[in-house]
C-alpha cells in the first residue's frame, strides 16, 4: 500500500461538502464547524501590509529562513511575553503557517520503521505527516477524567528506540484543555531520557477567554539544550489565517533541520507579510491581541449557557475559541452532527474527526459572527 493510500479522508473536506449540499437544498445554514475567524485582520496591520507591498524591496525572493528583522522581533516577543530566551539566528524559523511546519517536522528525523507519538484527540496533520514521511503514528489517549492531558506512564510505554517525535498541542484543539508548567517539565524530562524530540503546536497559546496566559513549553525547558520545538501562529492571534505566517522556536539543531527540509520545498514567506508580522509582535501587540480576543468570551457564555440549560455536558475550558461538548444519549458523534445539519441547519464537528477518542463528543467553533453564534445556540438549545 502506498503512503497516500494510508491517509484517511480529511475531515473538513467532508464537512464542506455536506454544508454545501444543505445550502443547495435551501437550508439556512449556521456554520459553527471550522475555526476560521469571522472578523477581519486588524486595520492597523492591513495598513502596514499595504505600505510594505508598495515597497520594491519586498518584491524579490524573501529570506529563506525568515527576515532578520522578524526573527529579532520574535525573539524579543518570546522574552517579554513568555520569559523565553532564544538566539534569533539559530533558534527561530519563519514558517508558511504552522500547519506547514508541523507537516514537515517528521521529514527531519523519521525513516522507515520509525514511530511518532500523536495525541488522540489531535489535529490530523500530526499522524498524516508521519505517514507521508514513512513512519508509524502511535496514538495516546487524552481522556476527560484527566482534563485531556496525556498519561505520562502511557507515553513512556509507547516509546522505544525507534520513537523520534512526540506531538502535543496545548492549549488543545478540540477540547480547550491547558497544560501547566509542572506538566511541561515532566514531559521535557521524559523526552530527554528517551532522546525523543518534543513538539508543542502552540497555535492557540494566546487564545484565552479569561485573561490568563497558558504556559509555553519553552519556558519549562532549556531550548538551547533540550530537544524541544514550539510552533506559534499569527493566524488565530490576529485573524490572519489566510496570510500564512507562523514560526518555530526551540533547539538549534531541531530548528536547523526543519530549515533544511524547507529549503528543498518552499521559498519562504512573502517579505511584506513578514514585515507585518514583525509589527504585530512589537509594541502594539497587546492592544492588537485584545482587539481580536474580546469577541470570544461573550460568544462562549451565550453558547455554554444555552447548552447547559438544555442539559448538555460541556468541558470547562478558558482557552481556544471552541466549545467541546458531549453528545447526549448513545447516539454516535457523526450521526448527531449529521442530524444537527439536517434538522436545524447547524454545522458542528464530530469528535472522531480528531481521533477515535473523540467518539461521543462534538466541537463547536465560536469563529462565526455574534449573530450566528447566538442563532446556533438558540437552535441547538431548543433541539436535542
């Protein structure tokens, strides 16, 4: 069997097809499926981008590993925001979105017969990228009774001398679970003992609904010595999903190997986008972030109030812009979500799209308009 034949269908392609079919049939669809922010990129960043696009210096090939100015801005941001200190020249790499970096990481170290530990529940790309690199994804459970954190004993049992990477994602998609400093320290120690590269997909690290600041993996490690890497994305921080700009920071060898892979595959990020990213992470960061995040707490309150009033069990989380909710009764997640679209015209995501451990759960995205979130909450709360 070829590697492509081993890939499962991509979840959101099937969801897109189902909602388009419903719309074609005249259904008034409220889409709470995909986590793509409904609000535009802050105007201040669009204005920076407009100026940069007009600059002929941005019209050439970009710096392959990232513009020096942006990498310096990233290093300063990590230091001021998270107390993490990295060498911008050797420990920071600009990415064409964090999905690209996650997808290429297995190519840096996985050979036929190697394995990679991936979370169940988790972003499908972790396992898919492992398969494309010729490796074996080994899933570990994230259970509600453990706050959707992994059992470290299970991780240790799954590791052997062919384990190359451990993928984690906190704050977690789809559950919203958060990992603390003590947890990260334990995982860093475990991976160090087993010579396994530890990866945190930190795309939602700044997406919090209560003003808290979740712990960065890099704060619990020594990124100059420990084989760790964390991937940050501007997509969720600044409503820039379509811009495709992110970065990896961590151990110089891990970051350098990822850069070598990318040199054979892409030509870097458009310089004007990098200039905009540098501005976003600079002095205006807090104001820009607050302007984006301010919409989500009220949306979550409206949705959770409707769900709990209707008797749904909701996982208590204060990070990401998702609501993770248990399917009532004994109905399967896929059947429940299919019925939600058919009966009330609401798109929600079945939990098994993030792994078998998601059976019995579904995910609601809060990235629709205020009006659509309120209408979706009304429809679901009155239905079940």
